[in-house]
C-alpha cells in the first residue's frame, strides 16, 4: 500500500472518472491522499471524494471526441489514467488525448484496454457492427503506443457490471438467444482499478500482463446464473454467430486463462448486487 502523498503534488487526471471503472480509480487515488482531476463531458459531482478523504478532487468539462477542453484539462499534469471509452471512436479520443498530453509534457499515460483487442479481427461489416469495441480499443492502443508519451497499457477481461447489464437486457425477452460457443472471463472492476492505480504510480511499462477474472464461463452459464439469482425463468436457445470475429471469440481470443488473477467471483458479485430491494435500483428488473 502506498503512503499518502501530499496534495501539493500535481493532480492525477482520470478521464471517464464518473464511469464504472473511473469512479473506482478516483476513489482509490483520493483514499491514498492524491489530488485528482476528473475530465468528463458534463459537470458532475457524483464521483466526489470519499467521506474519509481530505484530498481535493476537481471536475473539468472536456470532450475527448472533439478535443474541446482537453488541453486545459491536462495543464500542469504529469500522470493521466485514461478510462473513458465507448463502443466506437476510441482511437479518435486517444488521438485528441495524446496531442494534449504531448503539449502538456505528460510523463505517464495509463490506458485500459480489453483482452482480445489484438486477436479479434474486424474483417467484415458484420464483425465491425457486432464487435467493433475490440477494434476501437486496438486503434486507441496503437495511438497511445505511437504517441511519444511514456505509456502503460493494461488489458482486462469483461467487467462483472457489463456482464450483468447484458444478462439483464437479454432476460427481457421471453426466449433468450445466446451465441453458441461464446465464453467469458468476467472480472471485478474494483480489482482492475487497484491494478491501474498501482501502474499509474509506477514507471511507464508499455504493454503489461493482462488481468482476467478467476473463472471462465460459457455465456449460457452466465445468463442462467443471473436468472437463478433474480428468480426468473426463461428459455435459452443457442444461436450461431457468423464472421471471423465470432470465430475468434469461440476460439478463446477474449480469454486469458494464464492470467486468472482476479479473486472475486461472479457468484459473489451476483449475491451482493441482487437481493432484497435490488429492484429499487434497477438491478433485479
């Protein structure tokens, strides 16, 4: 555990600091006494400092998609943790970020990517339409690596939160079509946040070993476990998915069995997130 650092040190910028991963990164940095600057498209305060934190957190409006506000947001900064990401356009966002980082003299740019970014091909419109997230992350990876800014990139498997949202959405159908042969290795976002913060406080390391959840599941198994936890009954049917990207996923390109370093299980996550009162926050619907 790192000792608290005086808040007179330059702030650490977290892009996407109000998102699933970013807000966890922000909380950990603040708990360690680091000052934080959150860049997001809207002025929000829901990623505020934990009650126990006396470290400052600053929220600035910046749009990575256009580059607006990014330059001022990086003024006086040495370290950037880039958590902002979407299903498309990540490469362009990374280009705007590295341009501003270069101008600001940033000494360490830390990027979160996804396992399989370099192995899942975007060979057809179907591949790009269904799995474009992987291609977008690879584009951003290359932009960061070629930027000239000292960098670290961590690839992670899918977060529990995204897996839950996917299962919830699928369960709205009376019959759930599940892609045949798809497997996933979901991981707790908090464990990824721990690793990102550790990397950000260290020296730039390039592409570091990936991080994956403790167990690999068939997609149908993930959906069934959610249905059991939520007290739902649905029929599940296997559905073949065409294309080279789907074939790569069936072959395990999105898995890292040799890096199953996550500790929290999917079952423990479900037990925590789905229970009495969960419907009130949209988790059991």
